[in-house]
């Protein structure tokens, strides 16, 4: 992702994770088609560490997305579609793995490709009424996602709410198990400067940044020196709103804003300056920031979503507040500040959970097993093993 200093920053860590794990496999020939702004050519191909990359210019597609009102017409005219189809025809892959449906300018490029099976891996689902309440809703993204859901017969949309949302559009597609980890660099311990940290790529309300500030105001009544570090990019409008909230709640000395870290490794190192992670995301299943904080042994406080209670099925790994309840959020913060033993318990349990979640060999083998089963089913009608599919779907 381009940054202000003309460099590039880390984005979509799950993509990097997939590439890193699959490139190690001697039985996989990996080609990566990736959308980028600012390229001089429509396609920039290169090879690195055994992986064939094709960076595709997306500026025109995103510009037309703003200019053309009709979702249907914009999708039809999307200039990335013929470029990607040409690349696919040249590569002749056995299977196409589409990572994410919510960014329509690139996800819609697989629609209309014939003769090659496509599996869609979803991190989230855009057609969600909660998104309309908690986020800026893009009708074109929603339109293309619906087209994908209706057409594709191989997906990995997870369990629970995401399965239910997907099944509104497609009752017959095969829903595969597909767990993703994250590339987690080593970090060193640092002296603690903050009690809590909330971090995300963008400081959006759906990520709970305003809720974290309001909860801090309640906690300050008992702990006047409490510190909260807020990390992420922010629009000028949201920046003004958050700073006004901090000032009106008399938290100027308690809240420190940090910009988005272009390199994820720098972010993970910076997290070591905080004692606890305050991550009240309001929607989806389990935010990647929650999993990252757990891995780096920061006791987590989060909101209850469709996925967060599953983190505590075996042992309590995170503290879960009622979704939208600032008072409950503050109560959980006070528990951690008062009770060192509770924080230590969460830290140990979360680290154990993270080791199971970030099993790289298992995750890579699962991806390869999925691909092979899809190819055999698509070409020969071979039944897909039940062990690869989400249970009770």
C-alpha cells in the first residue's frame, strides 16, 4: 500500500501468509495476481523466491468505480477484467484461489472465467446489515460480492454468521475449512508506557475507537493516570471527531495517538509498550488484531461478536464485554488493572490458543488438500471428502 513518503506499507497479512506457506511446497506452482496503484504498465510480471507475480494496475478501475453510478455497468466495464482473463489464459492454472470478495475492482475479475474452478476465501462478508450500521457501505462492492456468491460453487466462508449470510445467496456451494495464520516476527520486550492499546489499519467506529475513549473516561475516575494508545490511519473528519471526544472527556493527558505503521513488524514491536489490548470491534467474527494481540501475549478485552465466544471454549483466553456497552468495557478494564493474576491467566491461555491457530504446516496442508479435491471434483466428479468441509453447514 503506498504511503505518504512514496514508500510502501504492509497490508493484507493473510495474503502474505498464504504465499509464504505455499511457496515452500515442492508440489505447488504458485502464480500471484495482485492489484496495485501507480504502476506505469498495465501488468508488471516478475519472479521472486520461486513465485510468479503479476502486478496489475488498478487505477482506472477504481477511478471508474467513483464515476459510474450503476454497479452493473461499472462491473461490466471494469478494465481489470480483460487483463486478468488474459493472464489466466496464459498461466492455465489448475485452480484459482480468490482471496476476498469485498473489494469489487479485483474480486469481480474471476467472474466469466470458464474451464477453471475457483475457490473464494472470505475474511468477511460485505452483505451484512451490521456493516450498514457500523461502516461506510459501498453498493458496488455489495453487488459484485452477491454475483460471486451466486455463481461460485467452492467457497471458504467459515462458520456461524458468515455461513448464514452466504447461504442467503447460495444453498449448494461447498464450504471448505480454511484456516489462516499470520506471519508473526519475533519482538523484544519493551518498557511499558501505556496501559491499553487499540490498533487497526483505520481508526473506524466499527473498530471501537470511540467506545475505547468513552470507556477510558470511566476508568480514569479510579485510575487518574491511566494511558491509552490509539494506533491507525484516520481521515481528517474522523481525526477531528476523535480528538474532540478526547478533549471533551478531559482525557488529553491520557490518550496518545500513533499513526498507522507502514511495516507490520514495527507495529508488533510497538505493541510491547502496552500492558493490555483493548479491541472492541463491533462486527464480523474474530478480528485479526485480536489474534495478533493474543499471540504477542497482551491480555485482550473485546466485544462479543459471532466469533469471540469461541476463543473461550476451552479456557478463558480473552475478556468479552457486551457489544456496544461502554460500561461493561470499562468494568473489564478495571478488572485487569486491579488484578494482576487475571492478566497473567489470560496471557498464558491466549498464547496456548495461538500456537494451535498458527500451525503453519497444518494450515498449508489444508489449503493444498482443498485445491486437489476441488480439481478432482471439477474435472472428474470425484466426491469431496467430508473432512474438508465445514461441519453442520
